């Protein structure tokens, strides 16, 4: 390995869409690596960016949801989360909309905590996690027909225990939660 | 919302493979939710399980790699990682193999730190992260033709800084690293 060498961008020699559906866009790229090696079949999944919310009420409880996830075939605790829609003015606007729709909670003080990648090798999108402190119940849930979500208020100790036991299973949610707990020594 | 209700498993009414390639298997499920709502077009991506390694040398430095990732189009610091092959006797055997191939390091004391999901809604696989303390250089790198990876030893402070700044971009790597830093107060 040459000293000071850093792995360089691949060249795309060709690109073809295999699927373009509302919830799945798959592309095959023919790529050439810096050393000339070619890979005619590198798959990329295009997704819009996503948002998560670490929401806490005035008394310090964490607002989590439970939802069945068909990929794993399990129902678990999760952060409120969703997709940034074209109509959302910003990632924070999308996160505020998702929190209100899925839980009926809103208001409070918001800040961006992290921007992470679900899978940098094959997926094009990023996931923004916001912290919302002092949220309060504003309305009823407004779920879409295919959403089946329950809302839960958990103590700091309960969430820490979920994290320790990998019961917050989605890495995109566990990573910012651990960051928050680590930064606040919770 | 009924009290004590927990979101239940969906029923699969039909299932069809859209793509079955070595690196991408996509399936469309026709599903029925507990309330009877049907979704004829729910996409699932089937993947084998993955492994990550948080490897540290005897002097406490973290063994990271740099690799270009075509999904995001960026080269960043990462944990050594890979796919569990059918020939691997266990997730730990896969992790030991990947560490040796990608970095030439091995030995040391190993333990399982976390099992997380890349995307519980659409992906079927899990990611196992192992901690390997006191690893040492054993051989040269043995990279595949399409791997272009450099190896780096970073201090605890340098890795903490990468985490704080979201420069460990992959959530599947950031989550167990934060867990490790949080549990060890690093």
C-alpha cells in the first residue's frame, strides 16, 4: 500500500434502472476502480432522505413508538421516523410533521443531532436525527392506512436498558440515541 | 388506540421475486395488516447477515479502514466489515476472517458487542459487531479485486472526534462504536 494513498472515487461507465417504484428504486452501475478493475454489476438503491426524532417531554420521558417491521418480522420500540417528502421545507419540517402525525406531540425546542448513512455502499440517502426537548401532546395521531403505531413514554433508565440489550434494533435509531446518552452521561 | 394493544404481524398473501442477483435480492410481498388493510406492493430486500469489528491494538489504538463507498460517493473511516459467507462457522469466524483479510491483523480477545438491524422495515438481515482487544499484525492484507482499502491506527480521542462529527457515517458502525465508548466512558 502506498503511503498517503486514499481510496479514490470509482468511474461509472454505464448505468441502468432495474426497478423504479414509489418505494424501491434499484440501479445497476458498471464501474471502474482506480486500478482499472471493472465491475459490471454494482447495485445501488436510491432513496429519499429520512428523519428520526429523539423527543422528550417536560418531565424528561422519551417518546417512543412501537411498530411492526416486515423486514425483520418483529414489533419493537423505535424512534418516531419517516421520509422527507418533496413538500417538506426542510429536514426539521419533515421531522416535526412526522412527530405530529405519528404521536400527536409537537412544540418544544429542536436541534439537529446527527446525519448518518443507512448503508454507504449501496444506498444513496442520509438519515437526519433531531432532538426535540419539552414536546407536549397537541392533537390526535393521524396515521396513514398502512401505519399501525402505538405511542409510549419511557424513562431514561428504560431507554438505556433497551439500548444496552439492542432492543432499539434499527442502527439508524440506536446510533443517535447512544450519541445523545453518551453526550449527556445518561 | 386500545390500551394493551401491540402492533401485530402482517399476513403475507403473495410473494414474488423481482431480482435475484448475487448482491441484490428484491422481493415484492402482498400483505394484509391486522385491520384488514391490504398493501399489494411491499418491497423487501434479502441480504445475508453482516459483521463489523471494533479492533484495538495492545496500546489501545483503534484499527480502522478507509474505503470508497459508491452509494454515498465518498471515502471515509470505517470499521472493518463484511458479509457472513456460507463457509463461515459462526459470525465471529466471519469477523475474524474479514479482519485478517482486510487488515492483516488477528489474535486478541474477542466478544460480541451488539446485534442490530440495518433497516428493519425493508431488509431481512442483522449486523453483528465484535470487539477484538489486543489484536496484532499477523500477515499482509488479502484484498479481493474490487476492494481498495487502507488501514489506519487511531487514538481514542481521534475516534471520539470522528463520532462526534458524524464522520463514522454508517449507522451500523456508529451505533456499536457509541455503545462501546459509552460503556467504557471513553
